[in-house]
C-alpha cells in the first residue's frame, strides 16, 4: 500500500523504524513499550486498532496482534471492551527507561570492596600460548575416549539420573576418588569423607564458609594463591600473610603472629614459588594446628606433577587429629573447563558440608560425574596421569634447555622440580613490568608475581611465572627465542 493510502492515526510514528530482516512483532513491541516508559505515549491514549497499525506500518495484522498481546501481558496497555485499546497508567522511573545510560555502582558492602581488591580481572581463556600458567597439556587429552563415554551415558542413562542428586556427589565417583587417593597418593580415606565439588575453588569457598566466622584470622602464604584468599574472605575473615622460603610456609612465623582459626597452604608445590614443604615443616604445622585448636586447608592443586621420584604424599596423610582438610582437582590433569574437584574432610563433617553445598548450587553436573567415574573405572585416568606427567617433564626440559641457550647467562632460571610452571625471580617491580609488557607485545604471556601472588598487604618479591605444560616443545623453544630478542633492549 502506498504511504498516501495508509490511514491517519492518533499515534506519532516518527522514529519508529523496522528492520525487515528481524522479528517485526518484537520490534513493534519494544519500540511501543519504550515510548510508553518514556512518557511519549500518555496514559489513557487510545491506540489504533491492530488492522489500522498494520496498514500504517505495512506489516501483517498478525504481526501487530502479537506485539499488542505482549504489551497486554506486561500491563503496558489495556483493552476496554467496546471502546478499544489504551495506554495503561504507567509511571516510569528514570532508571528503567530504555535507552537511558547511567554509571553502574557496586553494592555498598565490605565484601564487594574486598572482591574488587583481591582479584584481577578473570581470564576468559582463548587459544593457549606460551607461557600461560595453570593449564595442562590439553592438546594431548583423549578426546575420543571421553566423547565415547559421554555418548554411552546419554544412550543408556536412567531417567532418575537426570533429576537432583546427592549434593556430596555421585557415590561411585566418590568411591573411585577415595581409591585413587589411597593407592596413588598415600592418603587413607573413605568415600564417606569425599565431597565432589565444582573445582578446587568451590572447595576452598565451602571450607571458608563452614569454618570461619567474621573476624576470624586466616594465615595465607605470601606470595600465595590470590583466588584462594578471595574465597576465604567471603566469610569475613581477616587474612594475614605468612612468608614462605625454600621449605614452604615458615611455621615459626605463625607463632609470632598471634592466634589463627585456619591456615591455607600448598605444601606439595607452593603457589607460585614452587617450594616444597619439608617433612619437619609439615610436622611443625600439624603440631601448631593441634596446639592452637586451628585447622589446615591443604590445596594439592598439581601434586601429581613431580619430576624426580614419586609424587609426594599429602600433608593430610600425616594428620592423626582431624585437623587437615584436603583439596584436589581434576583441572590440572584433565582440562580446566571440566570443573570437577573434591574435598576430603572428617566423616562427621560431610552431612553439614553437603547441606552447605546444596544451598550453593545443589551438586556438580550428573553427566560429568558419571563420565569421570567411567573414565577412572576403566583405567583411562591412570594411563592419562602417567602420560601427562611424562609429557610435562619433557616440556619442562624443553623450557630449561632453550632458556639456558638464550637467556641463562643474563636471567638464570631456577630448576623446576614439580608442577606446571617455572618461577623466575627478579630484582625489581619495574623490571618485572617491563619484561612482562615486552613479552605480551610480542605475543608471549608471562605472569607477574606482584599481581598473581599479592593476596595480602604484605610485599611480594617481584618475578615472572612461566607455564610450560600447555604448549609443545617447539612452541616453547620459539617463545624463548622471542623473549631473548625482545628483552635484549631491557636487559642490556
């Protein structure tokens, strides 16, 4: 219909535009609603009939009918039998007018402020490149086996397996985790002590919420795992940095810092320094916890990666007083996106921890738990762990070999005995920033210790973290050569 033949309306259509490639009824609904909220269509204004508006806009009547129906369901307009359709008496507030822009402000709470201070912007992934830390050799994951097990679950699943489940986790997976910890890690525990979590991060949060009261003091390693400090602070605890040295957390410093409710440690491979807690320090820490009526939260995030001898037994294996809560994760062995971990706690605690877990997110995804259990039960997990350890050692060797050739004389890299990253100490924060900025400008990722390990007000020694497990030896060699070139102007 020609525009001159369209009916005259008591509705100003100025600015109302329709994109014919998109949903027309949705556009009519949105634009009419915006005009009502903006006050451009006054309350009690009679709207054109659906036929009149359809003719005016050059669309089908059904398109306008759907838009009107949506507006009616939202009480933006009202239908008066025998009289027509009218704008409802809506008194809009400026904050809900579509198109208005305001600067968002965070909630006025102590927790909100602490979260902003504790954590840098989270990483959102992207293609793995040298030297991103925290990722295993995902390029060697047995995708075919995993996809076959997933397909089998969906072919043969029982209807009850799709409903809500035990918040403590799938019973079979808990049993297999306990068996693995007994046989491979030397940690004597039962399935009734295991709680399946959404990664180690949730396990840390659960422990903090369950054990800590506002104002309780928590000892955290400095430098340490920043995200763990944030999780423990959710309960309003006061975080106190305790220094580490070549033997891990300096337990003697705990005695001089007063009373604590909890100590968070990474004894098998201290994050980020790489230090391994000595046996004497472990015994001293357990004795301290017993004397102080405190608890120890052991994060064994990558304890399977030990490159000389067998993996170290966890601190929890020495605990006879139920003072240690043990956290493990599949993220560093499988892939981070799996989001499956576990917490080992005293048996009597599990019902309460399971209730807390239920209040947060009920339970981990059922399909992932069942597939992970199949992966372990059929021997794929043990085989995969051995392969990942072997491959990571080769990539560790590739990093140290290339580093010695290109940068060893100017920046000696300490030997890496465990884990998925190397730690390079530096003399100043200025040098740390210059090297990190130069590396990133040339396509190489390195982690800054001042950002990664700064979990309290205590100063952190500058340095860089170099994750070596996520890329091939060839990519590692090329990246080290790139660093040697781009760092030469900085190092002189």
